[in-house]
C-alpha cells in the first residue's frame, strides 16, 4: 500500500536510471542521510564512536572495495588485509612527509597508491581464475605483511615497529590523536564513505560496472563480445584496492591511531571483509553496508550481553563469539547464500504487493 | 664432504621432513575435495580439534569445564588421571566420526549445488565454529601432546654423519629430529594405505566414483551421504594423525589451524585431486622454503617462510594453472 | 514458408573469407583445410552432423580459437593474431550454442553490454555520472530500446535473465548480438529447443535484421526447413571437412551430402 511502484511513471531514461526509482526509497535514504549527518553528531560519545560507528564506517569502506572486486567482478581476493596495510603505511608516510596536507587529500592519495599496488598484484588474475586466484592473492597478503614488518623504511625505523599517526587538524580542530572530538572523526569518515559509495554506485551502473559483471558471469563470452578482459579485471583490482586502501588509511589514522602489521592487517582481517560481503550480499552496495554493520555490531552486542550482562570472563566470551560467527556464517550460506541484501530484496518485493498476497 | 655442503644437505633433509608434515594436512584436503568437490579450509582446525580431544581424554579433562564453571559457579577440573593413550585415540576417532556424521546431516546435505566459493566459505565458517567449540570444550591454553613418540635430535644420525665432514672441521653431525623421522614414516604408511584402499576396496571404488560424477554414482546405487560421512571420517583420521604429529612437535595450540593455509600452496603444486601429488607438493614446498630461507632469507630480514610458499605457488600457477598433477582445464564455449 | 526473393536484397562483395583453416586440439583434428567465403548482405548457413566442427569454425571466426594453419580475411584484410575482443571491435557479433548470457544482469543490462565496444567515456566522468557519462548511457539506451521493440521484449527489460524461460533467453541473446550493430552476425543454433511458433518468430527476426539493418548473417542450424528457406548459400561440414558449398538447392541434391546425412559407410 505505501510501498509501491504503481502510478509512479518515468518519462525519461534518466529518470528510469536514477539511483532510487521508487519514491519511498528515495525519501527513506535522504532521511537516513539527514539523521546521520545532522542528528547523530550531537548525540555521539566516545564509546559509540570508537566501538561502533568508526569501525562500521571503516569496514563498510573496505567491504565496498572488496565487493567491487569479488561481488561485481567475480575475482576472489584473500589479500584485503595486505592492501589495507598498504593504505595505512602510505597514509603514515604521507602524513610524515607532508604535514601540511589536508587529511581528505591524504586519505585519497593513500587510496591511489594502494590502487597502483593493487594493479600489480592483480596481474595474475589474467591467467588464473576462481579458487586458484584466491590462493594467489594469499601471496600478496603474506608478502605485504612481511614487508611492512621487516623493512624499516616503512615504519621510519621506530624501535617497536609500530606506526603512530601524528596529530593533524581539520578546519582547525584536531582530527587525529587523542584530543579529537568524536563528532569530527565520525563526520570525516561518514563523508568519505557516503561520497565514495555514491561513486561506486555510478561506476557500477555504467560501462565499467557492466564489463565487470560480464567478466564475472561469463568471462569467455564477455571477451568474444568485446569486453577487454585486461582492462576490466585490472580496473576492478585498481578501484577495489583504492577503496580498501582508503579504508586502511582511515583505520590507521582516525580509528586506531597506531598500527602493527600482523595484528591489524593479518589474514583474519582478509577473511573478515570477505565474510562481510558474503553475509551482506555479493554484488550489492547495500549488502556491503549490511555485512559491515552485522560483523562490527555483533561482537559488541555479544560482549555486552555476555561480559556485562552475564558476567562471564572475557576469554569465554571470545570463544563463544568465534563459535557464533562460524555458526552464523554456515547458517547464512545454507539458508541465503545471497546474503542480507537478498533478504531485503525479497522483503521489498513482498512489501510492493502488501497487503495483497500476490 | 665440506661442512657447508653437509649443512645444505641437512637443510634439504629438514625441508623434506617439514614437507611431509604439510602433506599430511594436504592429504585430508585432497580426500574431501575428491569426494565432494569441497575445499575444506577447516582441515587444519580439525587437526587442532582432534589433538585437543586426544589430550583431553588422555589427561582426564572434563569437557566444557570452563563454560560450566562460568555459568553455574562450579569449580570442575579433572575427573581423574585420564585414559591410556590407545583408548584415548580410539575415543577421539569416535568423536571425529560423530562430527563427520553431524556435519553431513546439518551442513553438507544442504549445500549440494552451491558454487565452489560458497562451499569454501562454509568451511571457513566451520573452521571458526570448530575453533570456538574446541576452545570451549577443552580450553584454549597450550597443551603438550604426549603419545609416547620419541623426540629430540637423532643421536644415531649425528654419530653417523660426524665422520663425513672433512678432517679438522668442527662438524658435529647432522641434526634431524627423530620425531620428524617418525612423522615421515607414519605419513608414508598412511599414503600407501589410502592409495591401496581407494584402488582395491569396494568402498574405495565407490569413493572414486563419487569423485568423478555425483549423478552417475547415484544412478548405480552409491549413497552419496554414506560416502561423505566415510570420507569426512577418513579426513578426520588424517587430521588426528596430523594433529598428533604437529602437536608433538610444537604443542597443541591455535597456530595449528593456520597449517590449513600452508596446505594451499601444497595443493596448488600437487593438484587438488591427487594423493601422490599432495606428497610431492608438500616435499617441494618444504624443501623450497628451507632452502630459500637458508640461502636468501638472511639477506632480506629472515622469516621468509611466511610467504615463500605462496609466492612459489603463484609462479607455478602462472605457468601451469592446474598444478603438477591436476587435470588440464580446457575451456569451451 | 515461401520461397525467398533474393533479388530484393543486395548481396555485395566478400565480407569474410576463411582459407585452408586447419584446427586441432592435441591429437584431435577439429577442422581440416576448410575454405569458404561469406558475402556482404547474405545469409549463409553452416550445416552438418553433430561434431562436424561447425561451432569450432565459428569460434575461429570469432578469434577464440587460433587455427594451426590457414588465414581469416575480414573486409579485405588478413587477420593477424587477434584477441576475441579485438575481433568484436572490428564488427563481428555472435550468439552461443549453450546460451552465454550474463545471468546476474537484467535483459537491459545484457543488451547494453552488447554495445560495450562503442562506449568510451572515461572513468572520471563515469564516477560522477552526471554529464558526458549519463549522456552516453542515454544515447545507447535509445538504440537498445529500438532493438527491444524489434524483438518485443519490453516486458522483461528489468528481469534478471537467469529467471527467463529458455525461448526468451535465446531472444535476449539475439538482442545482445544485435545491439553491437555489427557487420557480421554469427548465430550458433539460434533455434535449438524451440517449438514451431518460436522458430517462426526467430526466422522473422533474422530476416528482418538482414533486411532492415543490412547485417550479414552466418548461422549454424540443424532444422533443414529453416536452412533451405532462410539462407542464400550453404556450407556443409562433416568430420571437420567441407562436403559441399553452394545454394540450398545445389547442396540438397549433392550426392556427398545425401550420403553423409542419410547413410552409407563412413571411413
């Protein structure tokens, strides 16, 4: 009844191709954005910022990136952690070398550097496919983490091997470091995520996105039809790495403030992002957000219930968390391999007809 | 022979031993992949779980003690001195079979026609689940595996090789751990047994039929479900052996599950469907890693074993995408 | 179906020519010394029993298989070693024997992908959407809508093609090939698995495409009625060799063809 397309006619192709053709969708999304930008900053506090919102935004950015590569272009990558590390270390070196540079620019440049690295590590995808490619990406994951551990130039020869984000300001207020106000870091990350989600959407609905999906669905037929496989695959790697690099930079500079390669960017993080897009939905921007939300919020929820609520020791909670995540992943893959986004799509279809049965 | 050459020989031999250990884990993968087309990332965690269970039975731990204590405020610990090793091994095997049965019933049955990547992801989920489960059941502290296997450097070998070096050098003989020799022996026996089993027994034949073509196997009356339970049980047994060997070597702890990742390059080299390939692949990776670290590792900071296997696999894939023993992929339109 | 009037359509010069093509896979010879040509504006049929090498021939023309011997000449130029997407860019479009649609995309997206060789806006405009990228999208969308009208598939524009019934999928695949607006259209068993009505529709589409757009068509087909009525000239293959080459009537009466189809010992 409220949610319908009937009566909503489009009289031009550009109207037909807009992002949210159904009016209610548009209104809801603008509403959510309005709340996110104008309401939340007033209520945010340190706990929400550090435990919930920043991790969600950082991982959403990474999930967007990996979804472009794996969900839309069909190239499975287990190297996300390594690429986040590239972004983080690029960010660190840039921040140290150019103290005057605006943080938005720093993050974007870190992304670009990661994109270039991504293209190089993406070259094997021209020969190797599917599961084998996933294994090949492990090479980039382990090599990159080793590189950042061993080569002193990356961490400016610091004794601990860790990198620490120097203090920087945005519009006169501290953005990195302990003094930064929650609402500022939150808005900074939110802006980046929203802008680049929009850009991702544009890329996906255009020529490049179609070439990615063509390669994913039928790569040989795609090439016979005229899709340039090198351009398609490498652009997917490049753009995906761009997003993942930005995510790593954000994670280092804004969220954590420090980083150590094995801990922050190890193979478990690569799996984490992959889980996010699988649970959220491969090949769906909404799915990237839903998956990121699910896997950042659930541990927080579990910890609150178990440690604060039931008073169980933290290590026990950690084990149960592992158990539950594993069980949930298996459950999802059995029941709805297309993820939360698919569940949402099905709900919307039912809503379109509600209250009629069919 | 010069000490330098003897050292290289020692590195190679150690590499071969390490390679055999990798192969043990890779073997479990090959079995499951052959029969169900699933790449079982959880093989490493299965090894860990099997090892934990074995130690738990041996030392008389009460399963889930930690959880029960936290939930009910009790102070449970051990129920007694534990079971003799052989009995513990048999019981652990029983647990692995039960696990195979439950897995088939609740997970595999529903995943029949899914894409390979989804199947792989499911096994990653399984790995996390089993890890959490194992931790809850037996606790996450590091345990020692003691099944009566000998360990320490082989004195016999040391004495034998001392004389091989040139006169006047300080060569003290080769150091090869007896445990590794044991593991090598066990692995060879295991491979031979498995190969004989799959070639000459009725069940083995059924396994190969299922590996070839699920539908066809069904039409001749082979029960897929039974076969899957059998295969996962065998994989469980292989996991147990791997768990015992690795556990005896470095203690029963979480890092055991990361072996699964190392098995991947082994499988790339050896092919995903070949039992002998898993051995050859493991040996190549084992020797390659050790040699690379020995000759070049020192120059670039060490710890190259973290990534060398994967880069090697990557190079292999570029030139021979199907591995050494795998079936050639011909694409048709 | 009535006899075709060939005088109504202009048949031009040679568009594609294959000379002495030999193709093997390991020890198996798929094609042996095949030569024929396709003239501009005509409908050429490629027929033969299963396994004769017809799809392989089409794959050679598409640039997917590289023959061990022989040459392919397109529009008067010898083709060097080319990747399939370069061949597509030259103006060759095709459908596939086992439908090769992009199952994750909608009908509209599949058709728009057919036009990919003609889309050029660079990535920065695409990221922005408004501006040159959107204009190009809309221009191509208009052309694609023309084809959607032509094929009568308006109702399934937004449906993911994986959900469509077989006959409609075949039609969408034809649409995707048409969307490329190519010089040469290769159709691999476009009528396979269709009932009489669907076949008649497909035939009408092929004839209209040839008529309206002037597209040269090469098709592989098993239905002899369709082949005889639709095509201007026919090539017959058997066991990778060329048996006959000529008009439908000539081929129908050729003794070697009759033997291959109706019996007689095979060497």
